[in-house]
């Protein structure tokens, strides 16, 4: 697994979705700026943890698909229904 390429692609994907950019959130009394919640990705020698989920070994097909999406420069397809604009 090329961890450097994964980290580089994650950095690129983060910049595409506007990492560090605040969004306008409408409230009952007007509006305020809000930063979107990040989704942590923790890489280990033998697997990863995405968000606050369970440990996922690299041998698992869903984990391999997630990493392949990132390595190909795409937002992981498993996250698209929950985060259509990226995370």
C-alpha cells in the first residue's frame, strides 16, 4: 500500500471540497458560519478506521474498494450517499 499516495490524494480531495471553508447555516434568529465536521481517516499497518467506525483490515473487499477510489483520485463511493458534496 502506497501510504504517501493515499495521503497526497486525500489532501487533494480535501482541497476540492473546501477544507477549512465555512458554510452559512440558517438558524431561527438569522444565520451563522459553521465549519463542516471532518471525517477522520486513520491508517494502520494492517487496516484503517474511517470516521468513528470499526477497524477495517486491508484484505476486506469494501476496504480495498475504498482505498482504490482514493488511489484513483476519487471520493470513496461508499461515502457518496451520506456526503454527496464531499467531506
